[in-house]
C-alpha cells in the first residue's frame, strides 16, 4: 500500500496490557491479524488430548465423584475454551483480565455448549474477569481445578506471578498446559496490533523468558515438567508480529504436573502468591 505523502505517520502507543486486549478484542481472531494464534491452533492439538486424559485419570484415581474442573486462564475470546466444551460433564472456567474479551468468549461458548449434545458436552461453562496483577482474590469458581490451560499468556506476566497464580487455582495433583511465544521469536518481536478506528500501532507489555528460566520458576511452585515441544515456522507468517519467521522457533508448548509436598527447605510447596 502506498502511503499518502501529506498524511502524518500513524502514532505508536504503549498501553497497559489489559487495555491493549480490550481494544484488540473485536479483531483478535482475524487470521491475518494474528499469526502466532494460528500457529497455536495448529500445534495445541498435539498436546491437549493427552493432557486432558492425564487430568481425567488423576481425578478418577482419587475417587473424585465431582465433575472435572478445567480452567482456561487468559482465555481471551474463548478460542481454546471452545476446545474444552466437549469434555463430558466438565465444569469449564474461562478467566481473562479483559472484560471485552470475556464478553466475546461468554457469548460464543454459551452458544456452542447449547448446540452440543449429551453425553459429549461439558456440564457448564463459567466466565470471570480476573487480573493477576491487580486482583488479590480469585473468583470462587476458579479454585481446586483438575487442569488448567494457559495459551499465549506467559509473556505478559512476571514468571513468579504466573506460576503462583496457576498454583493457587490448581489442586495439589493437577495438570497445567502452557503455550507461549518461543523465546527465539520473543527476543525479536512482541505482540502488537493496528487499531482499526485510528490506524495507530498498539503495544502492550511483554517479557522474554528463556526456557530454562521458565522451568526453574515452575519448579519453585512445585510444577514438574512432563513434556516440552518447540515449533519452527515452516512458512513466512505475517500478522501481529510481522513477517520473516520461516525457519525460526516461534511456538513453545509445556505440560506440567503439580506435585505438592514437603521439601528439604521446609516449604510446603505452596508459593506466596498473595491469592
């Protein structure tokens, strides 16, 4: 596209992450706008079925007669919450700091759940606005989960805050699936979008963590790494992070199991998350 020489360059705005996603909500799911999300959609199925199977087996081994509770932490517009709605009799919970994202997620997931037929459908889907950087109390329905998924969220939070929050929501032997921007990609770019109403480039807060830093912080919160997968872009993705990614590691997937117990330092395995 040629730029009008008489037109002033569009502004670049750096905003709090929650405000960024509130403004991004209406265009977030457009394929051209979000290349990493498309890659996440392609790669998550390689981990999700086995992850949910592990969580279900763990719940059954404890003779837990209640339904499986699964949280999508940082659910956004419900893109991956939708993938949980066919877990029989599950209680599915979506949390996000952006109220605009939650509104979209709630609408689309409620419609999908209504359309599904028993027995291959969740018992219920619940949503709540929750910001780990601001809120000190979890929603009452977002505790003692059997499983948590958190996709493309990690880079927006301090590692201690992220894993402390996951630990506060998960039961003592639950499972956590995390997908994230690979550090190789994160070191070269960060998520941004063009505001359709103004044409401005909008940036939030993103952190770059090595894989070792992530696993080390997870261990502090008593998360044991079970599986790690990396994905190299096979084509030149374009969108929220620009282009030129062919051959670069762009996606990271991690599966953890929470194992709470006494340690040699006397810690009981529950981090001080303030939650």
